[in-house]
C-alpha cells in the first residue's frame, strides 16, 4: 500500500506528473529501443583534440559496467614487446633514483619488469644485469665455480660480491670439470684461517642429479634433500649446471615472476642511449644476459635512434628493442618501420619533468597514449605509457586507452628497493631523493664517465636530451624528494589489487578485453570539469587520514 508521511493514503507523490509509469520488467527493452546512444562518450570522441583539446588522465573518468565475477578473476597478463609477455602490466622507469638491480629483481619477481638506468659506467650496468639474471634460475648454466686452490678468504669475498655463498668446487675451477665438493656460507662463516684452501672446509657428501634430469625432477630431488644446492653432473662426474633451493622457495613465494620459459631466469631490461659508444655498452649488457633494451631518448624520432634500432636488429636479432619516447603517430611510424618490438609513449608528463614548460614541446599524456597505441596496435607493436602515473586510477586509464603496460618513476622512487638513502625532511617526514634525468643534478653526474673529463659525453641525462656537446646545460627536469612508500613487495600488490577491482567495476575480465571493448565503443567515458575533479576527491572534511592499503 502506498504511504505518505507514514499514513495510508489514496494519493501518492509522483515523479513526473502526467507521465505513465511503465512496467519495471521492461526497463532494459525500453533502454535498447528508445535510447539511441549510450551514456558517456566513446574513446574516439573523448580524445578528439579538435573538440576537447589535449586531455590528461585527470580530465576524464571511465563509466562503470556490469559486475558478474570476483575481482580475483581479473587476468592482468599483457605483452611488453612483440615476443615477451608479463603477468602484470607494471614497469619501473630507467632513472638513476628509481631502478638498479634491486628494483629490477623485485619488479620481475612481482610479475612486472624493471629497466636498469644507464647513468653509470657500462661495466656497472652490466654487473647489475648479471645480478638480476643470477637471482632466480631454473638450471644455473653458468654458476660461479671455485678451484681447490681458492682460499676461504676469497670465497668470502665472492659471497660479498654475488650475494650468495654456495659454490661448487671442481678440479680445474671451471664448469665441465670433475665435481669435488660444495662450499656453503656455513662452511666458511666462522672458519678462523682465511688462508686455508676451501678443500679444508668444503662438503664432500653431495646429493647430485644426472645430466638430462628435467627441471621438475630436479626440483623433486632438491625438495627431498637437506642440501641448498643440487649439482647436475654427466656420466663422468663433470659439473654441467646447478639448481638452488632458494630458487625453489622463490617459485613458491612469487608465482607471477617474469621468467624466461627455457632458463627460468628473471627477465631483465636495461636502457642505453643512441651514441656510437652505446654499441659497446650494449655488447657488455648482452654478454651479461640482457633480454630487452630500451632506447632512452626524450624525442625518439631521430636519425640516431633509427640507425641504432637497425643496428641492434641486425647485430642482436634475439634481443627485443623498445623505441621512444614518442607522442604522435608520425613519430611512432618511423620507429615501427625501423623494426622496434615496442614503443614508449610520453614527453614532458613525468612528475619531475619540465620539458613541456621549458621547450614548449610535448603532448598531454592521455591524448598521446590513445593516438599512438591505437596506431601501433595495427602493426602488433605493444606500447608502454610512460609518465603521469600518480595513482591506481591513472594506471587503469593508461591501459584503457591502449597501452599494454605503464611505466612508473616517481610512484616507485620512495620504495625500499629504489637506489639511495632515506632522510628526514624539514617537515619531519621520511623521504628519498628523486630527480628527473633532465635535471641539472642528473646531467652533471659523473658516474657514467667514471669521473673523467668526458663524463658529460657519457652521461645518460645529456644523451637523453641531446645535450652532450652543449657548453651550457638547459634543464628539462627537477630534483626533489618523495615520501617513503615502504617496500614494493607490499606497494605493488596494492596497485595490482586496485587494478583488478577497477576492471571489475568496468566489467572487464582481462586487459585485452578492456582494450577491445574501448575500441568497439562498449567502454564509455565522461569528461570531468574542474568542479567534477574536486567532487571526486576528498572534500568537506575538517581533517582526514588517507591510508591507501593495509
């Protein structure tokens, strides 16, 4: 019975006077038959620069869809190059305050990819690549091998160098020589004499597996033994490879890890410039086991980068090349023709970048990502949305506009795994230093040149912004600090959980489905006014505590 003010009555208030109330069960039929257009805008209309201007991620929202599945069912698998796919769409930026070996290792363990910066010597960068490749292996095909003459002191030094202390000992101190023992951290930790040979303390009671043993069989043997390493030997007792118990545990703790299918090594990417000297740097990186090379330039559509792409594809055909940065279809087309396996999109949108302000060149990031990625997709070239990522929502928007992955700099710079030390700011907050690669601080850093007179010519910042020969450096970035974010082992899972819940709200179960539905006009968008942006953020509170995850 209709009620008015809590009392029974014959006349009830109406929504629209004189309008017939329709049967509720016909709502969906009426929607289809009488409403010619869907709510919101399709992506093409939204990103039309002629009508809406250039848009950033904050300028629009994605409209919700239908939820018919739990967030945990959302798959985040995505390609980062033509040949390599990741379990998660997150990539760390090749900046010297963001990605060295620790960040690259943990990003790979969590299903993403870390790109090691090149504002250092070629030898140091190659060493970082080696550390990533050795961190988690299936069969370790090139283990560090000791000879019987190696001293306990030298074994301790190797432990400090490599970060692990389990080494096989062979007759000749080389692979494919007869195995005579194993050295572990426990063997050498408290040994009083550093000059004693390792044969005095090494373990000789070894558990081994024969050559030809599969990875699954070797893991089974290792899990049943109490040993930390499982040497693989041939019929003559010669060491062929090695398997590590710690790697077995990592497989359990990091099921999404980005690994090569054949070797089970972590996938590693690194950046280089486009100078002639970078060819020598690249050779060292390839020798260290590099899988993906990122050509690092603020403006990728140059003769220098095109020639470098062609050189790499001819010299190292098994190495995947990501070109960039680009923000237009014209730029992208030049690099696609040259043979890139992926593109990096963004110019001047990074939190520590002032290229758009100083050079008056660039493009708002949302417009860049949509226009370039939809064009590149026609040629099977995945795109990385690089810059402008401040939160989970920006990640979702970059992926919805066609990027297959997003690259983060400032968002990860405050984590434990980024280079540098924490310090307390004037406000008493725990922070870490962060700088753009176009900042004066970065361009004057002499680590890349070994501190010599030609340090500027070897610097990653000057190379990225074509400033190697400049007598006066013009900054295209700033130096600053970012708040502590803790470890990425907690922060990245928060980003991934938020991403899954966002796709659930949109009604998409995978990233390919999201991208296709955007192109088909099924996923809709809405422009945001300045008032709408204010409404969509925290407002009207006297004070609040913004805790992102627990």
